[in-house]
């Protein structure tokens, strides 16, 4: 299985994903971005399907499907909601990332001209550095989660967040809060982030949507977990009282967790969840795989041939289809985070789903497309000596959280028109909505290969021969109704916005 320590997939070429033993492919438990960039392998003549053509038609992807802003808006049925809410005008979305990106404004302008051209949709964007602007000069040199090497990884995360929050609410005020962590493991780095968020709660208007696309395994906090997280939860509670909403990506590692002991080479034998997604004061956004216009049809559990080329029997797909399935991509060992918290007991708002969560806080609450095969198109020009300038395909629950945040900005704009306060602390309201506000995500079987059984968030491991098999750590089942992989499912577009607008 593969885990990421940056916004790009650690194994940049398909061959290394296929051939690396599971024990060698896993990486860090540290505070990290949760964005995943598709391997940058353009389609060549004869490649099957040419599944993705970017806005720059010179660059296509052989196996990875992709979506632009109109595709996502159309699938989730929010076009009318955008119009009714004046595209989120007057609302604020704060994206919390480490380091930020040196080209955020320029890249967003390219995205704007591609999908929402014209002065009406000119981006209202700020990038702020409350603890000083990082040094981008030596990016890409060295290793680790802090310093120059980390800045490059976080730039992809930041770019994804900016452009796809804008895609949902292009007239909202989008703020990138760029706060470098102090170190690699996350626990000491969190005070920097939360000091900046606390100040942002004071600075920005009531109803601000905060999206957090990062996380650590709950066990990272050790025996003092409840004491340490309580300090950070106080910031969420302060914002909730004011009318702000906090979101977090549920994670990209399914139920699997890497241990920080022994330089992150260990792993937990039990299912884990990530924090801050597990905080009851945060709405956790899980992942689905959107298959719109195509349906996966695998007949092999071997994603790549020995030479690293795509193995067509694994990647093949049939034209047609329009569905969200649980996100679990066996080719890279990535899947939606979800499960039962070890820190928090079941909050009152989850009493109606106690049969699923048990006595624990259950994660996630809702879901949105997070797939890499079926990812979103993002334009980037940062660090051109190390990264290709142009359109790339990104996935991860980092894509889910900012898009859901943009949707909530539309909700708050509608509520303002109706003379109501912002939705604020979302979870108690969310769990009281009718099932018609969501599209349920249910288990499906695609093709004849075992990896086509999309029924849970159990991670798949890559074996020495290139095949994939389920990891020893069990996952959680995707079921009808609320479950621990996709929550209540995906927002049902206009119905979801109308339901939240109608609440007191």
C-alpha cells in the first residue's frame, strides 16, 4: 500500500506503485496534506480510452478520468443553487494549509478564465501569512515534512483548495491561511495552525466556512490525546458560537494508520481515524469516486505490468453511467477515511445512528468526490523547475472538503437572503435533515475482479508481483443509510441547499 507525505503521489510513476512491497511503500504519520496528484503519465497513441483530456488538449491521461468545474456542478445539481445564491457573493471561505503557494493568485486567474470567464467572476482571493511568509527559494531540496521540501507538497494542496472552493462559489471571498508547522510530527505544529485560526475567527465575519485539508492519526497524540485536542477544540467551539462552520477531510488511508514510533515505519493493527476530522465540532467530509459517463469494469487485480505500463484488464471501463461509489482505489492503496474515534464518545447529534457508531464519534458525516481516477482538473505553475506547468488531475479528501465548503457558502448566502443567520455549527442540523437531502452511497460490484467490490474502506496492498490484495486491517462497510465510509452520502444538490436554508 502507498501513503503520501506530500500533495503528489509518493511513487510518481506507475511502475513503482506496482512493484514496491507494501512494507516499503508506506510513509509518514505526520501532519500532512491530503491531496493526491495523479501520476503525470500522458496518454500515447494506442492507449486505451484516453480517459481525460485537459483544457490544454496536448496533455491527456491514459487511464485517469477527470472533471472540470461544469462537470462537478452538473453532477451534484448545484447550478440553480449557484444562481439563486449569486454564486456565494458576500460569503467567506478560509482554507487552512501549511506554507501556501507562491502562485496561488495567478493559477486561480487561469482557472477563472477557463471556467468562469469575465469580470463578473473575477476572483476575490487573499493569501495571508500570519506567522511570516515561508522561504520558497530552495523548494524541492532535501527530505521531510518541514522546510523547503514540504513547501512544494503543500503548494499542490493549496492550489487544489483555492481553485475548487472557487469552482463551487466563485463570488465568495476566498482566503488561504498559510501557516508553516514548526516540525514534522504534527502535535507541536498544531499550535501554529490553531493560533492562526483563532485569530481568523476574530477577523472574518460570522458565518465563515473553514476548510481543513490535513490530518494526523488520532494515536499521534498519545496518552494525552484528550487534553491536547481539548485545547484545539476550544477554537472550534469559539467559532461555532459565533456562527462559523469548520470542515475537515476525513483522510485518504481508509482504516489504516501509520505509527509515529520508529520513524514512522510501524503501523497499527486496528482501524484508525484521523484528527481533526474526528472532532465533534468539525464536519468530516469523506470520499467517493464519481463515475460520470463511465463505469469501471476490472477483470484483473494487477494494475500495472512488469514494465510499469497500465494493465488494461484492470483499468478498462465501459461508456455510460453516473454514480458515486465509495472511494477505494486499490491501484494506489488510497481510500476514504472513516471509522470510530478512540478520543471522543458518541456526540448527541449521532444518537440516531448509534447502531452504526456505537459509543464512539463516527466519521465521516458526509462525502464528496475524492478519487484520483475521476479526479478534478487543477492548474498549477508553482516551482516550474520541479513541477510541470499546466493542468493536473488531483484527488483525495482534500478535494472533498473545500468543494463542500463552497456549497455551504451558497447555503449561507441563501439564508442571508431569507433573513436568517448562517448555518454555523453544522453537525446537529445536518443529522436532522431528511434523507432526501442526500444521495445515499451503497455498495457496488464492478467487473469480475475482487478489487471491483467497492463495499468498504479497507486498504489494498501492492504485492511484489504487482497484484493488489486487501490489507490485514479491516475496514468499515458501506451500507444503505448512514455508514462509516461516506456518512449520509453526497449532498443532493438543490434539495440539500433548500433543506439547510429552511432550517431555523
